[in-house]
C-alpha cells in the first residue's frame, strides 16, 4: 500500500469523478424531484470525499474495505438529509456525518485498539481535570486542561471521546419503580434545528475571513485529518510554525463566532 493512499478492493480510486458545484446543484434538484439516478450520481461523485476521510484511519489493523462501506453509508445519509437551499457547502455538512459513522463502527468493533498515545493523552487530561476541579471548586474546561498539560484542546477532546464506551439509546437512565426513562427519551431531534444551522453558517463565515494558509491548515487538520508534521512537509515550513498558525486560526475563529 502506498503511503497516505487508501486502496479499496474493486474501486479504481484514481478515476473517481469529482462533481463541480453547478453539477451538484442540478443533481440535488433532480433527486428532490424523484430521480433516483441523481442520488446515485451524487454518491459516486463524492466518493473521494469518503476516501479523504479514511486516510486518517489508514492503519494495518483496520479493514479499509469495511470502513469504505461504512463511510458510504454516512455519505448517503448526508445526501438524503442535505438542504441545498442553505448557505453551506455539501462537503461541510457531509464530513461530520461520514466521520461519525466511521467512528461509531470503530468503537463497536472490539478488534480495534486505541493507540497508547491517545490513551496517555486521555489519562493525563483526566488527571489535570481532577486537579483543576479540586483547586477551583468547579469543573475545569477543556481550554484550562489544554493550558495545564500543553496539548491542543481538539486533540484532548478526541482522546477523551475515544475512551468513552458506546452507550445504547435504549439504556435506562432512571427508574422509580414505575415508568422507565431511556436515553433516547432525552435526545433532541436536531434535524430541523435552526440553532445548528446558524452555528454552522457562522463557522463557515468565520473560516472565509481567515488568511488562506490558516484556513487550509484548519481544513487539513480537522476535516482531512492530517498531522501537523504532514502539513509542514507539504507546505515547506516547520511543525512548530504549523502549530502556531493552527492555534492563531482557532483563536480567530472563536472570536468571530462569539
């Protein structure tokens, strides 16, 4: 397997088509008018988006064919639920949904092990959280934990999230001897939530205001899943410079979406 390349059985990834914006618009309109072929064309035209996400999980102990199928499930869900009238790119909406499907699959697969470095970061974060909480008399924030241990707060969130065990929606969370309340009773249906869309639009506008280099670094780090070292090698600067640019970009986005 070539470095940083995802190989899928039966799929010539080099020949996959990438849809242009106007083609996407036409296909979504046709799909909403009942054209099933348009849905298939949208899926085929976004397979490279799935592959770009899978690069983050391209390890020997993971079956990439299985992950590709799971990623395609997330892609189809994104296609079926995407509202093209919103001021947001399809990729911006689809990436979290595809990534979510892949991560859920990995968590449910007992043969997948969490790396030692991720575990170490999670344990250090939990220890710092406990110390800060005890000294401050309130629960510590991720930003405070980040400052204490000197790690990127996004990496801390991912590490803590990776250590959580999956919970069934039908897990009982309260029982007074009568009616049982399950987890799914407390889950909000955010499909039509304007709040999520408002936040996404605000984030999209904030990203557009960034300098091109800062924006590209954020997209490579948190959408594509590249490491700081990979980005540094690609654009010809040091890893420390990438880290500073990434931190500045995150700070600027936080200020713009407040």
